[in-house]
């Protein structure tokens, strides 16, 4: 080694030493922590296109998908202005991050998203391990003497073929999660498809009070399901809710005459339709529930249902649906339906192909062009909530011409629906 190389080496050693000694300790610790954390690749960041803007899980240090769900209670507003007390799952504001144990009402309001029914979907990938931690924060809006306080909860992964240790049935063999405790379910999905999670403690009361959410398992990182390509997808969760039963749980912790349990709300994604088309809580003003589609596109609809006894008869006007999968399994051959019955626990995946409008010109009466058509529960009980019609499980297809590039100043999603614009 010549002299100039030796001098150069000494200079490098000296500069590294100076750099390290002058860096604040906390900055070094932050750098070390950042290096340990799994960072999402650009491809993975773009997964929100595949999850339809649903929040992705976090990545643990070992690359495992991590979700932290929190059980809590709260109110949801219905289209008649009523606030209905519910309990269910939620997560940190804007993410599924761990925000530690949450015990007080103030912590719930500060750290967590307000409770939703159903709660937000979780997206998993075939063959990729996921750790789903459930934290029981207790009840915060129930009467202090109600028996619903301090109850335990679980997650049952409905439709996933799992071992008993992560099946979520209390004490078979794992005890349910008590208030202010947490438990981690570690699962690796085997099959793609549409599934759901729900509590399995006192299932009748806990599920119907609001403890359920969609689970969507992807085969890969593209917009395909069961091998079929699609352009857009919507998850429509049909469910029943009894405000009377929920109120009794909130006040006393027990529903009187459970055999007489009767839904007074029939919901799609936790909302009802109402004749006020501008109502912000109506199904059709929810970008996740109003089916927007464009000419030449293929739309995947994932139907799910949960309830006490209602069978939803989903009927889109103007379209037949191609059924591609039942209960998370691809059908060997598809079939077409325009009225599809779905009841508690079932998932049905269908494709709707929006044709090339010009190809329909021969038929002036065929409803295969741009425009709005409704899709509703044809078991008409499900179109009546709190005695009012049409207030229930109804959404619309809003079919438009070929998609134009959105202008930056025009919000595309979340904009109130205005039927006069169409
Ligand atoms: Cu529960």
C-alpha cells in the first residue's frame, strides 16, 4: 500500500469517526429502527389500487403483514337521523398500526377511528403470513350497570380453513380476549376469495350488534379474482340490525325475548337507501357502495351477508350477473342470475360486464348503455327500515362512457351524489 492510499484510508476512518461521534444518539437510534422496519416497495404501495383504496396492513420487521384491530362501541347515524348504538371492531386512525392498549373513552376518541358496521375490510395474500392482533378496549358508551360491560371478544375467520388455535371459538382451545387484553392470531391464507371475520362470543348478540367485517384474500398483486380479470370491484355487505335489541344490550346487557329479535334496519355496508337522494348517509352517497362503472369494463361484485333470518334477494335492473365463486371457491362453470339469494354467512362473487355501447345500437330498448339503474333487495321486507319504504338495501349502477382522466381539482371519490349531473 503506498503513502497516498494510507493517507486516504486515515482520512476515511477519521471522517467516519467524527460523523458517528457528532450524530445525536436519538438520531442513530431512529436510523437503526428504520433499517429494521420492513419498507413497502413501490409495487406494494400501489397495492391500494388492488385493495380499492382500502387501508393496507403494516409490514412487521420480518415482512409479515400486521393488523391491530380494537373492539369498542359507539353510534352510527342512519338516514332517518337516528343514532344507533353498536359495538364492533375498529383500528388506529388511518392505519392498522399498534397504538398500544386503549382503555379509556378519551383514548378511544383520540387514537381510534369511530366504530363502523361492518368494520373496514382487511386484505390478505395467499401464502403470505399475517398477524392479526385483537385488543379489547371495553365498552365506553354503555350504561355503567349494563351486563355488556367487560365482555370478552374474539375473531372467527369465517370460511378460512384454520386450526382450532386461531378459530376464535371461546375456549376451543384459546380463551376469549378479556377487557384490556390482547391476542394475536397468526394465519397464512391458503385460498384466495371473499371471506368475513366476526366475533364468536355470545355470537347472536355480538355479531348482530355489529361485530363483523369483510376479509378479502388476493391470489396475487393484480386486479384478478379466481383467475378472472376485472377493472373495478365493490364489496357489498348486506346485514340486519335491530336498534331495539342493541339499546337493550346498551342499557341492560341482555335482549329480552331473543326469539322475537327483529331487524328494523336492512343495510348495505352499514347504510340504508332513502328517498332523499342527497342524504350523506345513504348507500348511494358512499363511494364504496355506489357502483360506478364505465363502458367496456368488467366489474367484480363481492356480496356478503350476515343476519338473524333474512334472505337478501339481490336484483340488479338491466344486468344479469355472472356468478364466478361461492363461499370463496371458484365455480367449475359459471352461471348467470338476475336475482341472487344470499343469507347469513354466505359470500357470492359475480362479474358484471359493461358492454361497448355502440354494439347495442340495434336494440333501442336494451338497457345496456350509460345511465343509472338500481340494484335492490327483492325480498321487499329488506326495503323497509323503521317502517319506512324505500329505506333499505338498495344501491345503484352509475354507468358512464369511457373513463376520462380525472382533473386534479375535481375530487372523484367521496363527492356527494347528484342525480341531476347524470
Ligand atoms: Cu364479541
